[in-house]
């Protein structure tokens, strides 16, 4: 029996170093996670949590002002190991497709798992929707998530740089792109007007 298909739309917010401060030790850590699980074209579950960074627990001023996340919010978050466990449970028993906007989310998750000595919890096909969007529309440059949704004449869900809102916005763009792919993949049946050049016919009878 084949496993049921599940799409996981994932967005993370990460720690950031202070501007112009270079630390060889620094690496981005997940501090907020948003996950939208979709089964049979319906939202099956949503998950949102702050995550306590293990290596650099004190947020930089740049990070707090850019993401509008406070140190107090992060201090009340879950440990990274709990996020990994949640992913393991969420993906179990499904044929998973993981969808993110850009490739940083999966890179940082992998790096954070390695740094914490934890196995990478997600098995499945990974889609970088920003690259799909770029290829589909023939854009020269990668487009930001909320710019992409505005190009569709829509608005993002909630607030930009809130992980769950960005995950929901990614899901909404995915639906729009898939719909366009289906539309372009199925040419409309031609009408008799398309098949017959009436101007030539009329000239012959003139």
C-alpha cells in the first residue's frame, strides 16, 4: 500500500550577526518555525513556535529590529530538539514533499541538526518554490516571497517575516503556480474559427 502524499510548506526565521561584526564561529540558528501540512489539497495542520538558539542564545540588535522578535519571546521558545522531534512525527507514514521559498531553510535546518548531533528529520522530495517560480515566469533574478505574491495581484498572509504567515503565503503561491501550470499544460480545444481562415474563404467566394 502506497503512503498518502503530504506537502509540508516550511518557513524559518534565523539569528543574524550584528552588521559589520564578523565572527568565524557564527552560524544562523532557527529561532522561529512555521509549518503548514497539506493532505488531499486541504490544510491538515499548522504549527508555529519560537525556538531557543543553542549556540548563540542572545539575539543581536539587528536580528530583533529586522524580524520584530524580542529576546523574551525567544526565551519562551521550544528547544531545537523538540522541533526536530515534531518534524519526525509530522512526516511519519507519509510520502512527503517539502516546499520552501529559497534554499536557505533546508540548508540551515541541516546545519543546525549537524551542530546539535541530531539526525535530519525530513525525508522526501524537496522543492525550492522560488526557483520554480523563476523558471516558470522566465525571471532573470529570484523574486522575494511577498513580491511574488504581489505579482499575482494578491497579498501575503499576515505579516512578512513571521514564519507561519510566510509558510501560508508559500502555500498560496504554490497553488497559484500549479493552477497556471495546469492551465498552460492543457491547451483549450480550438474552435472552428481557429481552424478555418474565413478571410481566405470569403476571398474565394468574392
